[in-house]
C-alpha cells in the first residue's frame, strides 16, 4: 500500500491507496492563524441575525442575560473552525461583533 498526503482547508488528508479500496482519513492539522470573533455582550440586543448568517453555526443564543435583560449571543469555537468570513459582523445592526484574523 502506498500513501499520498494532501493538505485541504487546514486538514491533513492521508489517502491509502490499495488494490480495491480507497480510504480517506482526515486528521485535524493545527493551524496557527485561525480567526476568532469578540462579541460585546452589553451592546447586543439579541436579534439573532448573526446566528442565522454564520456558515459554521458557531454563534449561539446564550441563556445568560446582559444588563438590559436581554439574552445575548455567544461565540463557541472549541475546534478553531471559524473561517473569519465576517458575515456576522457585517449583518450585526449594532456593530457589537469584531472579527480577528
């Protein structure tokens, strides 16, 4: 069996080339320059536009409330999978999201 290594979107993909079967194994490859966002919880009015526009569904409605008594949104990215597309920051009417790449 021979192996071929390919990088695709931050993943190290190993193709095991056999006689009859072809298997793909994807292993998360650590990336140093991943994007992240910061949400100003006190400015957020809980409209949830950012939740519906996030392509990776990394923004969720929080169960906590801010000083205005509104459930704000939270950014949960445990696997560093944020693309940094800034769709959430563009659609936010209160400009409470900052994107860092």
